[in-house]
C-alpha cells in the first residue's frame, strides 16, 4: 500500500493500514518542517494557554501519533512521477492520494494510472461533481488497459466492484460531517449517508433497574458502564470491560441494565427538504415586521368598523357603505356639510384614519423593498432566537456540517471571520444567519446568541481558536454542549479528558476529522465499499457493502450464523432485477423482497441463507472488517 498526503490524514491512514489490516505501507509526505505554536490571543488567553500546556504534556506522554509498525517513509514535496516510482506504485496494490489540494490528487492519480493500470486508487476530493467525472475517467482508463473494455474485478457492463484497477473518490468532509452534526444534538441520531444509502443510529438512555434495553431494529453498541453520560468515560479501545461494546449479542444486551445503547432506528430521512430554487425568495411573513403587520390589521379593523357604522346610520347596502367609507378614507368624497351630524362625524373619523394609513403604507413599501434587497445578503440572528446550534467556521468541514444540520431542519447560526469563505454561498442559499467576525474578539459569540444556544460546534481550521471559543462559551454557559474539532487525535483525546474533568455535568466531545475519516479511506484501499463510519464515544463502527462471494464467514450461512459479536453483523440485503427464491436451503426469503429494481431489505430473518451472489450491508468494527478481508488468515496459513 502507498499513502501520499500532506496532513494528519495521511499519517492516520498509514497507521490504520498497518495497525488494523497488517499491511506493508509506504508513506509519502512532505519534508518535516518544525512548526512553532501560534500564540493564543483574546479574552480566554490565560485559560486556554494553561490548558494547552496540560494537553501538550499529555500528548508528549502518549506520543505524537499512532504506532505505525513496519513500513518506510519517503519525503517529497509533490507526488511527481519519479516520487511515485520510488514509492513502488508500479508494484503496489493500492494508492491513496489524500493531499488537501484536489488538483494535486488528480494530477498524481493520472500519473499513477499510467504507471500501473491495475492499481486500486483512492482519492480525496472535496468537489463531488468533479470527483464523479474523475472516477469514471480513471475506471475507463483501467478498463481499456485490461484489453476487454471492462476493468478487472468488475461485472460485465458495469463499473469496477472494488477489485484491481478500481477508483474510489472520498471526501473527509463528507465522511466526518454526519458524525459532527449528530454529536451536537441531544438524542439526535448519528447518520451515515453515501450514494443514496442512509443509515441512522440513535443513542438511547439506559433502562431503569430491572428493565431490558430496547434493541430497536438492531442494537449496534452498548455505551460505557461508568456513567449514564457517554462523556463520563474515555470510551476508547483501551477502556476495557467498562468501555463501549460494539455489536453485542442478545445475551449481552439483556444483561446490560444501566447502560445506554446505540440502536438502528431507521434507514431513511423523512424530514422536510430545503428547496434551493426558492432560497432567494423570502416568505410572506418575512416581508413585513410584526409591528407593521399589527398596525395594518388595526387600520383594517377601523375601516370595517366605520363601514358598519355608516351602514347603520344611513341604512345603505353593505357594499355601498364600504365604498363610501373608502372614498372618505382617501379624501376623494364630497364634504357631508348638508348631511346629518352622524354622517359628518363618520366622515371626519374616516379622514383621520386615512391620515394614519398613509405612513403605514409607506413603511410597508419600504420594508418590502428592504427585504427583497437583503434576500441575497447574509441574514442576522433574529431576536428571541434560542435552542439553536452555533457553528464556528465555514470551511470544507463546516460547510458540509451546515448542510447536514439544515437537512435535519435544525436552526443554525454561523460565525465566520472570512467574508469570502467557501461556505458563505451555501449559507446565503440556505438563508442561515451568519455573524462576520473573529470568534476570539469580544462580542462575536454574544451576537450569535451563545447564551441561549443549544450547542456549539467549533470547526475552524485552527486548534487554538476552537479551544478558546469553547472555553469562553463554557464560561458564559457552563452546561452548554460543545463539539470541538482538533487536528491531532491525541490532542483531541487530551482536550476531551481535561474539559470533561473541568465540566463534569456538561456533555463534551472532541473530534479529530482524521480519526473519523481514516477508517473509510482504509476500507476503500482494501477494495471494499465503505458507506461511512459512526463514532461510538471514542471508537468507530464501520458500515460497508460487499459481495458475499469469497467470504467463508458469510457464504452459505444463515444471517444468525454469520453474526459474530464484537466483529460484524449483517444488516441489510440488496435486491436487484429479479425475484428471490421463496425458500433457499432451509432459509426463508425476507418479506417484501420480491419484485424488480434495486433496493435494500433491512428486516432480514435469522434463517435467511446468504448466497455468493448476494450483496449485503453490514456493520463491523475495524478489526472485524480486517478479518473479513482474510489478510491475516492467509498470512498465517502461508507462515
């Protein structure tokens, strides 16, 4: 395996391949540059500096990264053809290009495909549409190099199925955004959404003594036993028996009294969708302010009252009385000097109401023009806003998280220092309030209504900025739920422990994007389609789609027999263009599976027998997925 990159994702991915999959990895990174920590400025300078010192000591004790085991490292500024040849791309099984720049990854991918047409490519691209075109182009190149028009490992007439010569385009922002958005919400499910397949998992509170945890459709994990709040334990792979248990069996679920659970609740999104076509048109209720609407309603009531009074005094028809009242209102009627006193009084009152109506109509016109003029501009947080999510940073990660939150119909207020940031256009399109300013400056978080917010997502690209914002937000509201994005996973762990100890009654999450994204990239390098990853405290549960053929742990076994606690579990079966047999070797076909078209069947009976031609969606731990790939077994047999 060859991994090329210029940030923490490359190192994390190499560690994942070496530590979990036991692969030989060549890591290509830029020459080491000694970095000086930027000084912390702003109102929380002393507190954040002290915390940084404690965190740095913890990181130094644990090391600067994961142990990477056997392999070699090549230092190069750019992945040129000579560098790729030196890294052994011509003999490699897979190549991951995870540079932060899309153009660098595309250029290197084209070069690598020319050097080795059968190379499995995994690219990190932020641009989704461009990624689809590049994926098709590189797959077509591999197909032509194979000589038969079809890439090796792909079905006839189809795209490569994860075998040799296949190309997979992933985005660390898309992989991490669902988990970051879900973490910020109480009881909101964790979502994995890839290629139209959407999985949803939700945390449930521990049952009362004597009760059994409700498994929902499927129990994915048991949370830490040390506290009802998942933040009360480290929740890592080193937590032991008290830590989270991934993919428990039925006996473990029955015995898990007093422990929270993560269950599969639903697999499709049914909430309201945002229409981009009407994003620039304000709603009718936003044209006029509430005070102006009440003024117009009051004047309308006065007109109706005057018309009724005129009808009673003169005995006119209701329509004629209304017509005469409007003439008096706009001062275009004849003076009633020869009429009785009642008619004269009503005419004077109508003229007075008309004088009041003119400034109200002028104000309505001005407000409507102002509303249309500012429809394409940034919105400000409305008065009385509360229970919202404050999102700091509209870069690559922040933009994806913003889109996810709006899809779930969650109110959001964004804070961004750069008016030309990548996500500003998205915020305008979704009509999300944005506060422009440096979050470290006085009054910026207050303008975002942080004192009434439900949670804070600090997702800027500067660790000290995220840390300072969280510290200040906690000083304003000690029980505020915070989600903190940090660059290094060890640094995130140390900050998580320190904030948890300082605020034991508030939920704290520190997330490293590389920690969330690396498993998906590693799984794609192994040749399997990884749908996404869901964090369970500080562990990760992977969701993958693969063919049953070639996996003796699955092929020919029932769904119940194929389940291995703590390793993997079959969740769904893909049914495409055909009718499943009613019964198969003693196993019943799942209900609702008959018919044509491609879809997923989720409620699989334990007696259903898996065939080699079946394609299933399963949940697996990282080590469980590595075992399914069979690398360890083969190497052990060879030894």
